[in-house]
């Protein structure tokens, strides 16, 4: 039997996000906790949105990764509180988003009045001459933007 909280965390942390496969669930900040008690591994994840359709796939991928590594009794729990925020994304994850062609979130999530973004930087050419084409991009946690300099569309991870 394989044991060890640190090893279990490393295995769960390496699971890729199915919607943005260059990110791990650790990069995204979705992985909240990994606990090992005897032979049982309990992994806690938080969705980016309460209705995020990727959570079932993430749960299955975490179970598969841990059982393939020798952990026999794996449970994945979903928690909505505290609510996920882009503040939980790692700096490495934000860099990976840029390299993948998705503008990472900027600023910090706040409670109260919504801060206005002056511009979203194009991840392809770096221009700030961009515009929001649609509030919703390829997934509900992203908005679709267009760069007026290079004329390329790109997703922007929303701050929340």
C-alpha cells in the first residue's frame, strides 16, 4: 500500500485542467486539500464556478491518478466555500496561460464595487489595444477579447 500525504498531494496536483490543459489543478488553485488517514486519501477541490462542468472530469482524473500510483481508497470532495477566486491561481499558472494564448487575470478579486479594467494585454503581441468581444469565451470563467493590433482573438480569464 502506498502512503504519504506529500506524495498524494504531488500526484493530485499534477492533474491537468480539462478545459485549459496547460494548467494543473494546483496552478489553477482548484486543489484545496489532500488528507491521508490510514489507507484513505481524501482530496478537496473547489470549482471556478459553482456549475463548472469540468469538475466531474477533474474528480475522475484525480481518482485515476491516485489509484494508478497505488492509493487504493480515494475520495474526492467538492467544496463551494470559500468560493474560488483568481487570487488562488499560481504565478506559474498565469505565465502558462499567457504562453498558451489566454490573457491571465489581473488585479485581485474584491468584495463590493467592481474594479474596471482599463485594458487587457494581448498574450500574443503584448498590445493593450484590445476590446471585449463577448463576456463569455470558450468557458464561463473566460471572456473573449480581440486585439486591435494583431487582429487575433484570445480568451481572458476573468477576475473573481
